[in-house]
């Protein structure tokens, strides 16, 4: 590194890592795995058990999670999410690789933004998530900019093994690079910096890339079909452009305002200033942000996780803008502090007024009064900053306004990070969560274990037949016992446990006892009214649609059952 270090830089990066790890590992196994998470986790478990399943295009996650399962001697929800949480935490060190480009202090602020961003926190707590491809690709680019050939090839190979999300990132970078090349080709050539004395050794990087891809992609040649799974990410990504989604693009834009309000505000200010002054780094970051954002919006099978690629340039722009408000002269501190407190106070008042809207009918007079009071508070904030700019200075108004809004909006963003991490509980849904959440997975597994213990003397001996339900999360919840998947139950068979959809089943009700469980639940994001969204923003309350399944247990497994007759 050639940039100038500042005091306690290393300790501050360590603090950012601890904050990131705390949000990503806290209660990591508390929420059951969804179908999207359970499918690759089951493949990893099967590899650890010596089975050779067909692999999804997430070879890094599947192969190295299988190694963790093997070393642990079993599988848990925590271990299934361990690798994404660890890799997502390590992403806070990526700004160190770009400190020469965006300045050391801005890089440190970016590290804290990455640590606390709700979207990055959420996908870091999801099995086989895009955080693997995103982190590895960012590190590969960073080491390439530092002319570290071996590390560039190493992380580029891991990025390719990270899943189909890698192609979204590469396409976004390619589009932004093409736009930048076009823009600067129409301008007079600028003075070039001195070229690095040691040119990038592409052959060496390719050698490390090939070796890493072969070794890591086959788990040290133990699972060779991991290599084909990596290449399968290409057709998987192309298929994403042919598949429709139930996530509208407007929801992605709305989530930026709810989860990243501080980032949006600072980034907009930075973009306006950067394009006006011709700042190359701001222009480059803004084009990258726009390219990643448009790719997420226009992808037919879009999901919230596709927005993650836009968060990195967004927070980089925000960090560059926020660092400008750190240079406060001694004689300005009192005035700047006063404006900061005033801004934060008015914003807090506006938020409390907005919160009160959830308790009032939309067509009531009180609702209308609170709405106009909210607009009045925002107008008062704007007028106060303008008066400060006229009475004291524009600089004091800018610094105090930025820090006041950073305090208020940063608090909202931090609350979103706690929610995205699931620390509020399963009943408070977040936009960044995966759909079809298995609400009663733990209760179902506990019930099956109890029945097996009562009837057979062992928690995991009773065999389970799943009839007409395709749910990897259900298989994962019952993974420690024999499972059979069938479309219809053979009337001549009498398995220990049977799981069916919620329906009247006379063939089972005569010889089995049944208990219903709430299974896959999804918030009704697409059929809500505006007042429902207001309530969700304030209280995180949203109506759910649910699916119910029935666990049937054979009569003779219960303690009060009559003794079975000998054959």
C-alpha cells in the first residue's frame, strides 16, 4: 500500500469486522431454512454422507459446507449458513484494496457501511446466497488493482464457483466500463499517471486461476462434478432472463428508500457534485451503480438479492460524500453541532408524527392533520437549513445538515439491519427475506421426534413418507430420519409417519392420528393497500398467506395405543 495510514486504522477495521460478524452470526441458526436454502444444503449433506447427488450451480457453497458437515458430524441450520456469514463479514476488508482510489478515511467509512447495510446483512445470513460471488469478485478486482497476480487468480476462481450471481456482477461492470470508455473517448486525453513498474502477469494469474478452480471446484478432487456445476451457472443465469418474477421493480426501488435512506441521500449529493466538477471516481461509481440498478430492475426473474451489486457503489459514493463533512474547523464546531441537533430533532419529530398515522383511519380528520403536520416538519427542516446558510454560512448548513440527517437516517438504517438479520423474530417480515418461510419447521421436527421416541425408543428411527409435497425445507427439517417422497400413498403400506397437504384423508384417519402445522408462509407484498405499507414501515407488520400440512402418526406409536398384535 502506498497511501498514508492514519492513527488506529487497523483497530477501526477490526471494529468494523466485529460489527459485521455480530450482525451476521447472531442467532444465525434461529430461523429455519427456506426451500431455496435447503436444496443446496441437502446436497452438501448428501456429499458429507458419501452420496453423490447432482449439484446446483453453487459449487463453492455446497462443497465446502459439506466439509463442515463432515467435520461436525452432522448438519445444523447454523453450519448451513456459516460460510455465507463468514464471507459476508470479510467483505468489510475489501475497501482496503481501493484506499488509493477513494482515499483511506472514505474507505474506512465504506467498511462500516458494508458492515451495517441491511441488504448485505440479509444475504450474508442466507445459504448459497449471492454474497459469495459478490465478495470474491470484489476481492479479485481489488487485488488486480494492486497488481497482486496470484491473489487475483485465486479470488477470480472462487468467484466463478460462487454461483450464477457472478454473471450479474460481471455484466454490470462490463456495461459501466463500456460507458466510461465511450465518455472518455470523446474528451481530450488527460495526463497519464506513471505506469506501474511491474506489469500485471496475466499468465501467472491464469495459472493460479486454473489450479484453484480445479482444486476448490472438485473439493480436492473428491467431488469432480463440482466443476460441471460451476459451468452450469451460465445456463442458470441465462434462464433467469426467461423466467418471470413476482417481485416488481418498484419494490426494489422502494426498498432502497426504506433500508438505505442515508446512502441514497449522500449518493445523490455526491453524484450531482461529481458530475458538475468532473470527478472521475464519482462518475465511474455512479455509472456502475446505475448499471447494476438497471440490471436488477430489468431482470425478469428479479429478486431482492439482485440489488446487492448496486449497494457497493452506492455506499462508496455515500462514503466519499460523508468524508467531506469531517473537516470541521475548531471555531465551527458549536454552530455545526447546533445545526446537527436541530436537524436530528426535527427529523425525529417528523418520524414520530409519521408513526402516528398507523393508529388512525385514513379518511379521518386526525389522519389528514398529521399528514400536513408531517409535510410542515419537513418544510421547517428545509427552511431552517436555508436560514443557517444565509445567517452563518453555507458550509455550516451543509455540514450540520449532513450530520443531522446521517444521525437520523443512519438510525433507521441500523434498525433495518437488525430486522434483516431476523433479530426481531419471525413474525416481523423484511423485504430482503426469502419467500415461503417454513414457520413451524422446528415444531414439526420436535413432534416427529417425540412420536418416534414414544413408539420406537429412538428419536430418529421412525420413517417418514412425504406425499404430494415438494419442499426441500421439509426434507431438511426431517433430515435425521429415513424419508421417502411419493406422489400418492400406497394403500397397502403403513409407514410410521406420513406428511400430506391439508385435506380430508379417510384412508389415513382410520389408522393414524393427524396434527396440522403451518408450513410455507409468505407476506402478501403484492396485494396490500398503501396503509398496509405505512404500517409495515413503522411496525413491520404485514398480512401473510400460508400453507398447512398434516403430520400423520400411526396409532401404535402412541403411549396410550393398544399393544400391536404379533404377526
